[in-house]
């Protein structure tokens, strides 16, 4: 054996070093970043069932760690085990659930939630065949319906009417109302249309334009849905549409274009009606993707010196209601590091202040603050003072 | 087993001197790199703070602190890793051809050894694997040492100390050290399967010479096709029917088939077709 000392020592050193490294890193990763919530006021139960997603950088360093946190644990998303990553489908949460329940139906689908709809009876999927293949001659709706009780799958195809008018089309939302399937589509030239299908007859019943932007020479325009339809596969009553027209095309000109049209439209999906929101000027600025529709009220949050204000607009009565305000105990805010989400009748907001991050949960029906807490960040076992923390999503889990 | 060990020992000894030189260059270059990069950072800090009169905190805010991640971006650090990689890739070919083109008719003696010829093939592959893993282990041993050097050169106010597992996750090192042990085995196993395929291509060439090159290319293309077949079939014929987990197990199976074929064909060529 003595003559083999060289290979034996290379083997031993290699196995020891690599083995120790992987054993150590499996222990080290589980607790390197921990973000806890320190109670300030309110009911701590409000923190149950919410998951926050964000990014963390220690001490002015460009190392960037994405994480998800609950009030109990912080999970480093870059350190999921191999099988956790392989067994995931990479699909957003509501679709993960659908894949678990209806594995075969979900195969060969575009895993974007806004192309799906689920209620107690059925799962519906719609796609537009080959929207990016040029020349567009095959713009076709492909619709698949899974009846939950019988587990039957029915599929049908319908040509897009006047498809020669469109270079591309993208599905924005799918809804089912009493055997009528409504597919809402964003098309070329900033046009938003709804196609209504009879699911029993498997036919297109009607198609209407919800909103469109008139083409103005050498201008830029944008049409977007601002209440969160992307992650939702459930029934929605309203879509909140933002239309912007600029005096210059944003894509080609370096200097900042001026906004000449900034309109908000509410679309009632069930009744196929649109309504323009006439709004006081100060609210215009703050109406962005954190706005939401709760029951029949449009809620528009905005940052103020003392905290957050939420303007309310009632769609049915066409009136602006009382403005709710949620004050923070710590108001010295740091620019640009806050995140607000309105979700199931509650306001969730995280603010960066000079002394750390504060999370506030408020009730949008009563205007009361339900909970306030301070985030405590520990990284590698030590409490952190200098760090960057950005949140980009809050989800509720059951 | 004894013959196998003897052959591995023999192959390791043949390359050991050059290997030690590679280890030496890596150690030297990386430690010099730590010092050079740290000095450059401090020099810039000095210029900004004392000449441009910008406060220390603002400098840190603007330029960030110094950490080992900065070092891993420098040529001093990545250069020797790349050089070692290139030398080992060349040696995958050289480990066979030196037997034919070296002094005397060494290949003849090697093939005449009273042992199954596949042992030679496996011993050569083992040697490559040992050298690769040896370099990976060296890098792991060097990181804490280099971190200490960094701490000696840069004072703590300008420095962010990162644990080893955070350093190896940086984009440059992440390739060498996958996140989990399973991935480590899969990546390096995949690499070894590629080495076996190249070995078999070399044996095709050594068996049939010019014609063998064509056979080798065809064999290589077939191996790639088998390996990527699950991905290709899923994307182009099944319209993404499979979920990632299913695709992973099919890929694993395809990889094992490619590996088994490489060894079996290598065995067949060595036994029946090889020319000296």
C-alpha cells in the first residue's frame, strides 16, 4: 500500500475537503438571513397566513439574496434543495395548485395564470395559437375546459375574427359567467377586446372593443390593466384599465415625453360595460399598479408625510368616498424603498424608515390600523444596521 | 483491483510534476491577486477620500465595501482556474496519445498487460477525475486562506466578510461549486460522462485512424442526440408535455445510457479493434 501514498492522499484530501464543505454549507445556509417582526401595536394574528417576497443586500454590498418570509421563518430562495427546485414547475402559486390537482389537464399549457380560470365547477384554459409566428395567418383561439366532477376535458378552436388586422394578440384575463366564457385580449395598436364564447355550443357569440387608443402621429401610448389580474385565476368583477398617451414616442426619443392623456377606465366584465373614472388631479399621480378593486370600490393608495392614504371610488354610485389614512409611528422615510399591496380588504404596507423597516396592516373597510411591527434583520448571527431590503410581493396563503 | 490501482498510480505519477506546477501557479496567482486587488481598492479609497475630500461613508455608499466577491472577478483569480481547466482538457487527449507517440512502443506494452484492457480505460478516467477533484479541493482550501489575507490588507470598515458558502455562490465560482451535493455529483458525473465519450472517440481514431475520425464524429453526434433526446422530443414533438421533474429523470436515464454505451464501445474497441 505504501507505494500508493500519492493517490491515497489525493483521494483522502479531496473527499475530506469537499465533504466538509457540503456538510458545513448545508448547516450554514439554513440560518444566514433571518428577518423577524417585532410587535409595536395591534393584533399579531394579522401576520399569520401572509408571505412576503423580497431581496436583501448586506452592508452596501452588491451581493443580492432573494428570500421569502413569514412571521415564523425566512427562506433563502437561492438555497432551495435540488429536489425542491426540480419538483417545482416554476409556475406561479395558483397554477402549482392546479398542477397538483389536475396533472394531466395542465400538461402542454402556457403556465401564465391570466390564461386560466377556476371556479367550483371547472377549470378553463385559453390560448391564442402562435401569436408570435409571422406572417400571422393562424391567429386561433384554443380553449380547453376541464369539468371538475366528471374530469372530462373538452377542447375547441375558433378562428379570431378579422385576424388580418392584428400582428399579435395576448390574453389578459379569462372569466366564466353562466356558461359564457369571456376572453379578454390585448391586441396590436393598443386595443383591448373581449371575445365571448358559448361554452355549450362551443361558438363565438360576440366580440367587442373595451378600450382603444386612437393613433396619434409620432406619439407614444400605453394601455395596461392595473388591478392585479396576472396572478388571479378566480372570478373578478372589474378590470381597471390605464390609458396613457405621450406627446413623443418613449421608445425612440431620449428626452422625457409629456403625458397628454392619462385616463382610467373601469370595465364591468359581467355586464360588458365601461366607465371612465373622473378623478381629482392629486389622485392621478398616485394611481399605479398597487391600486385595486374591492367589491365595487376602487382603492388607490398614496404615500403621505405621515403614512399612507387610500382614496376610495365607488363604481356603482360613481362617487369618491372618504379618504382613509393609516399613520405610521415612525415617519422619517427613506425614498423609494416602500411596498404597498391592497388585498382582500386589507392594506399591507412596508416602509423603509431611517431606523429600519416598518410593516403596517390596515382594514380598508373601517380605516383602522390592525397591526404595526418593526422588521429585525439578522445576517450570519449578528443584528444588522446597514443593509438594503426591498419587497416586491405580498401573498396571502391559506 | 490491484492492477487497476497500479495503473492509476502509474498514470498519476506520469502527470504529477505538471499537476504540482498547476497547483503552485493557482496558489501564487490567487494570493497575489488578493493583495493586488485589495491595494487597488485602498488606493482608490485614498484618492477619493483625501484628494477629492469625499467622506468615508459616502465613498462606501458609492463604491461599496471590499469583499471576496470583488477578488473573484479579477483575472488573477479566474485566470489560473481557467488555465487548469484547459490543461486538463488537453490532458484528456494527451493521456492516450502519449502512449502511441511517446518513446518506444509503449501502447503495445500497455495493451499486452495481463489484465482486462478496460482496466486501462477506467484507470485513465479515474486519473482525470482525481486531478479535477483535487483542483476543486485546492480551491476550497485556498478560499479561507485568501479571506485571511484580505482581512490583513483591508481594514474592517472598508470590508464585508463573507462566509465561504456565500463566496462560492458568486457567479464565477458557482460553476465549480454547485449549490447542493446532489448537484455536485450530477454536474461532475455529467463531466465524467463527457470524458468517457471523448475517450471512446479517441479509441475510434486509434482503431481505424482516418476512417475512425469519421466514426468518432458520428458516435459523438449520436451520444449528444441520445443525451438531449428527452429535451428535444419534449419541446418539438410533445409540446412541453412533461413536467420538470419527469424531464429530470428522463435526462438522468439518457445520461446513464450514454455513459454505459461509451464504456461498452470503448471496451469493445480496446479488445477487438485497437491498433498499435
